[in-house]
C-alpha cells in the first residue's frame, strides 16, 4: 500500500507537566500563545500557522514527567531584541545572554519554562537561515 500523500494539517510537540495550570499560565501570559485545542488534561497552543505545542498533565498522558529535559522548543520571531528585552523584564529562569550563531544564521537567547523545558527565541540573520 502506498504512503498517503495528502498534505499534513497540523504539527504538535507534546511536553509533560506535573503542574499543568502553572505551565498554562506561563505559555498564555508570558509567551502569549493562544489556546487552540482544549482537551481537558491536554492544552494545545498555537505557536504559528501549523505549529503547536501541547501541554500534557503527566498523570494522564502517554508519557511521564522527567527531571532531565533533552528537548528545546524553538520559536522564530521577527525581532529577537524586543523579545530579549521582554524576557529580561520578566526575569525568566536561566535566561542566557543574547548570542549570534553565524554557522546557523541566527541571533537568539534561551530560557527555561516553569518545569525546566528550554525555550529558544531566535531571529534569522540572513536569508535562507
């Protein structure tokens, strides 16, 4: 049987939390992401067209919360400097310095969400990066 060739409709990355309401407040109030799908113990937020992050109550999800977070959520924005100023004002956990990676063609910074997932905010420094 051939692989279906219809275009994908949505992408969701799921992250698992012990304190779902706290994570929700962070993604809504600090990052400003709109709630797109409310499944009760799973809240799916729109990052940009087609890309979403799902916050899952680890007591009910397919996976469990883990202390080690080898996952990074990266969000590309048009003005990384404005976001960095905002992040400093919010005193975000583990906020890095603003950095440039010429090999990747980005200007970026990172911080942690309330349960330790790293979030990178970046802007491209060249076309095609």
